[in-house]
C-alpha cells in the first residue's frame, strides 16, 4: 500500500515538473467536477489550460528573441491543426482502459541527429523540431550527457509529451475516476489560428 502511495506521489511530481504548479485561479470549481479527487482535478486543469499554453509560451519566447523564422510561420498551421486534433481526440475518445494501445507514436529517437534530412517527417513534426531548435539550440548529438539529448528529444516530440502526460495523469493519477467523467471535464485550450 505504501509503495502505491509513493508511486502516485512521484507521478504527481512528474506532472508538476512538466506543467508547473496551478495557481488558485486555475483550480477547478466544485461545480465543474464530477468527483472529489483533487489530484485528478489538477491533471484535468493542466490538460485544459497548461499543455497548450506551454506551446504558446515557447512561441512567444522564440518571437521575443527574434528567432521566429518564415519556415516556422509556414509550418505553424500544420502544427496547430495536428495539436488541436490530438487534444480533441483525447476529449472525445479518452478511455482509461485502453489508452496504452499505441494510438499516438513517438518519433524514433534515432531520427533526431539528422532530422533535417529525414523526408518522412510530417510538417507538424518539423515545426516542433524547429521550435525546439530555436529555444534550446541544435540537437546535442556531440554531447556526452545522454540526459541532455533525451531532454531535447522529449521537448521536440510533443506527441510523445502528450502521450506521457495522459498516461501519467489520466491513466494513473485519475485511475479511480470513470473515463466518462474525465471526458465531461475536458475542455482543452486550442492553439489559435495565428501564432
């Protein structure tokens, strides 16, 4: 029993690390939830607000640093549509029991070293890879620190990040909450038409 509590605490800390702590204004009101699990409420709130906002914050950071390129501008609509479709699918189809069925696939890590030469990349993937490069610099393929490479990869692959968030938050922290109840509370913020 103690091990399960420790695992859940670690999962909660991972979510806080990925999305930050919610402010009081971000807490869900009692009338908007169907259950009393505060940790699950925080997960739902992060999904509804923080995941998309973290992308917008990164875009602002790149623009404010004068690193926004015409290529990013051209690729943004593909990234916007892919992201908005992905979070909409989660809202419509989330099911605790079958989430781990490989619906969303992360990029193969071997692709990152020479990703610019990879013709199989989709436009939305190129956008997030370019955005990561503008934020963190080029992929650190010469680095001896594997954690630095993994951090870059996880940052660039938003599909992987979304899948990890859902698995950690909804499948584990909200494991005692009915999937239908979670779906009713999901109202994710979308990426806007223009960055």
